[in-house]
C-alpha cells in the first residue's frame, strides 16, 4: 500500500475540517481526489505530506507514519501545491539546481537536464521564472516535484489557470509519470479525472462520500436512472409516463424517448412489456450513464 489514511479527523478550533476520513492508494495508481471548495481536500493533502498534523487518526506513506517519520516521508513525496510558490528572480536551471541541492541529488546536472526535457522547459530555459507564463510556471513546479524521483506525487490543482493546449500537455505528462509513480491529483475539471485517473475519491464537508472507478460511479444508483428507448412507431408520451416508476419523459427525434425512473428502479422490463402490449418493436434501449460531473453534483449538492 503506497498511501494509507486511517480515520483522520482535523479540527480548527470548533470547526471540523476532516471527519473520520479513510482511504488507500495502491502503488502505481493515479487517484483523483475531488470535492467542492472547502470540502477538506487541501487539509487532507497537507496531512499526508506531513505539513500539518491530524487531530486524530493516522496517515502512512510507504508504510511509514508521516508524523513519526516526517523527513523520510517528505523525501518519498513530490508535492506541487495549488499556489505553486517559486522564486521569481531565479532562472529555471538556477532554481532546479537549488532544489536538487536540497535533496542532495548525485549527478545534479544530469538530473536537472532530465527534468527540464521531461517537463518541456527547454524552450524557455533562458528566462527568469518571473517572466514565465502560467503554463510554464506549472511546468517548473512539476519539475521541482519530480526532481528527486519520488515514489509518490501529490498534485494540487496542477492545471489551474492553464489554456486548453497547456492542460492537455500537463495531463499527458501526469499520465506518463503515473506509469511509474503513485499519484494523488486534485482538480475541479471532471474531464481531467475521467481522462487520467484510475480511481476517484470524492470528499464533501470533511467526509468521503464516494470511492470507486469513474466508470462505476457513472453507473451507480446515486440518483434517478435514465433510459433512452427507440420504438418502430411514434407513441404517446403521456402513456409512457403512466408506466410504473417512470417520473419523467422527454420526446426525442426519430421515435426515441428519454425516460427517467426512481432511484434504483430498472424500468427496462416494464418498457418491453409496454411494447408487447401495444404491438411495438423496441429498436434500441440503453441506460444512459451519468457523467462524473453529474455524479459529483448529486453527491455534493
């Protein structure tokens, strides 16, 4: 187990930021850790990285308690915080040499050259960090996070403020890094989670409300189920709404109808029965999976 969070609670005075939070991340997984603003994501990340202690509970990285072995744990973690603090007056190579020195990396020059190429910084290498665009600043942040070749990467909003092209480039880099490292990624971009994450953990009001593959969450019974059916003839929408457990009917084009049922109720057998009774042929019928964004809204609204 690469990361293990056990019953963590964090209090700020009387405010409970985290409430008995538990989850694990297997070695080599990319996990999307998502939730609304103020849900407790950043607090959890700061505890895992050893920057703040929990009020109760325990976090482990590679089997080590982050409070008891904070220095060892920090050597194993690459961390890109949301605000990505950098030294604006330093040049890119100068800054990465400085970070490499902190980690006492052998063959420092070779390693700096490697991460510059890996993160696509070569084009801007002669610039001071303060003169870089937001996209290239994020690349510098990623470069410092991976320069010591950590086993675990924790990336807090790594694509925040980037344009679509930059988002794709950073996303591809994270996918590449995730082949060899364990990655926890926080983001508000659901497409990003669906594109690169093996698993999704959703937190709301300091509690874990979902933990599964994105595909599984999209087909779970988080709310009403939706079915799209196509008949060989047009039918009366009011008749479809009269079928047991159907709560909504929308007429689509080409004799297709969208039907919504009560949570957990599969109306497909009832639709087949309706078709047989009314001498109709069902040309197609599909349960419409929710998008991760819809699931997220249902669990956190």
